[in-house]
């Protein structure tokens, strides 16, 4: 593996973690990393991002808007899709991390 690819896998930039499409490209290659710790780190960063409450649509005071507070049915649709997808997306990495980290249980 070249140094550039190794760096992208071991220290991906924030966009490679937060952007779903870029993350899926990144996720195709952790098996090339030499250690379980390195493979775990890729998954853990995405899980940390998914668990961050600072995602979505926000009011002027900085609080997240609830579904019934959104002004647009399109924003509501985006929020709904993101919530359902994120929930489903947490399952596989959590189970995989448990196999990469002996003694750990799925979160």
C-alpha cells in the first residue's frame, strides 16, 4: 500500500468521515490495514460522527429543530431519511467493532 492510501485510511479527514459517499469509499479498504486497532479506528470515527447531536437543522438559538418545527416538508423528509439511515448504519459497525475488539460488546 502506498503512503497516501495508508494516510487516508489511518487519518481520514473529517469530510471522509461525515460525507456518507466518501465514507463508503473509505470503508472499502480498512481490510488492508495491518492491525485490528487501525480497522477499528475507521469504524469508531464514523460511529462518533453518527452519535454527534450537532447534526440536522437548527433554530437561531442553536438548538436542534424537532420534526414538527421544520418549515418545509422537504427538510422534514431529509431529517427523517437521515435519522432512519443513521440508525441502520450504526448497527453493522457496532457489531464489527465487537469482533475486532475482543472482550467488547456491541454498543
